C-alpha cells in the first residue's frame, strides 16, 4: 500500500503551478508519479485552464508510459505499513503479503485507496494483494500501471487543490 499522502505537503494552486519554473512544476509532478518523462510531458503542456484539464493531461501521459518509464515510477513507490494502532497481527499479515507480492513482481504493491474509508483500507489492500498475486506478470503490469495513474491523479489533486 503506497503512502496515500503522496504529493507535496502544501497545495500549490493551479495558477502557481502554471506559472512556476519548469523545475518546480516537475518537482511537484515527480512527487505524484516518479517518471521523469511523465513529469516533463505534463510540464511542457502548461498552462492548464482547469484542474480537470491538468488531470486529463496527466492521465494521457500516464497511458503513454514506456516499459522503462513505468519501471522508473514503480521503483519509487514503497509499501506503507498499516495504521500504527492496528493490531500486531495486521502488521505481520501486511508485511508478509507485501513481501510475497514484491518477490513475485519485483516492485511495491500499488493500489489507489481514494474513496475507501480508513477503517476499510487494510482489508482492501490485503484482498487486493491476494487477488493480484495470481496474475501473470504482464497482466499485473497493466493493473499496476492503472493503479499508479489513479494514485498520481489523487496526489496531483491534493498537490494542486489540497483536497
């Protein structure tokens, strides 16, 4: 479960994002999805008239990631631990599930939990790992890429609008 609080700590705002130097815009974008090509492409198409236009451009750039770009982005993701108040058994189960997934596919398990209630996140992650461990590697790359796009979208929304 990659950290769901990715992205910058303070929202930048669309106007400031559009006007920011390319390096600043790319820094924000890399905190959302760590593919240099993706960040450069989204930066190059500024200014965006609306947040929705920016998100659409980010999605489009995400669909065009090469195998190398996707590997770069997935390598930067990390598996997050459950809430500190979760019982020890939950920590153990999640560590074991993440280890099995990373051993099989060579990268952290990525899943967007946007819209999932905090109390349901651990179950969602464990169920996701269990169901996806049976995937063939190429099938899982497609799913991981889709989840990464969803994560980037949520992180970017937070980084621009703060919500």
